[in-house]
């Protein structure tokens, strides 16, 4: 089962998400780390893009699987994928993650955002480079999770 986090982020709020100071144990985002955001809702996509950019991430924000695969062909430097589970045109975030990993020839770290509570979502295969986040998402905790993903893994013994 994928590790799960519970976050709160209301994209419909009239107030933009607030930036939170990064944890001193995690690296600060400095514009070097590239996040590919895939979200079909324009309001959520824009609010998340603005927040992550303000947090210091370089963000490519897209609306669909097709847009994500097209953009990834010219962006081999993607560090983390953040994608909604249910996307338009019957695509899913798991399809986005699989397609980008195949295209980039590596196991890119990913965050799957979902409000779906179905067993099929809860019981996705264990994947050390995938985290599932339930909606509504807490912006500060999402930024912390992304920073956590940027901590280099210790070498295998």
C-alpha cells in the first residue's frame, strides 16, 4: 500500500495559500528542482502553480496526460510529478506517472492527489517513489513532502 498523507488545500478560497518556512532538516527549494504538475481543474492548477513557484520550485503546469507527455519530451530534468488522480478524457494520474516514467527512463518521484476513497486507489501497488495525498490538500505540507522527496537517498550497503 502507498504511504498516505492527509493535507488541506482549498483552491476555491479567496485567499491564496500561504507560504510556510521550510523545515531546517529539509533542503530549501531554490528554483533548481522541477515539479511537473498535472491537474485538469484550471483554478486548482493555477493556485497550486502559484504556491509551488512561491515556495521556490520550478513548475510546469499542465492539464492532461497528452500535455504532460509532450512537455516531458523536452524536459528531462523533472524531479517530482504532482498529479490529480481523476483527469479529463478518462485519463488518470497513475497513467500520467507511468507514461512519464517510461518516457524519461527512470522512476521519477510522484505525488498522486485524490479525493477518491475507493479500495482500488487505497490499494495501489507499493512504490517507494510514490505518495498518495487526499484532498483537500494542505499547501505547506505538500511543499514539505516535495522537499522530503529531494533529500538524497543514502547509498545502498
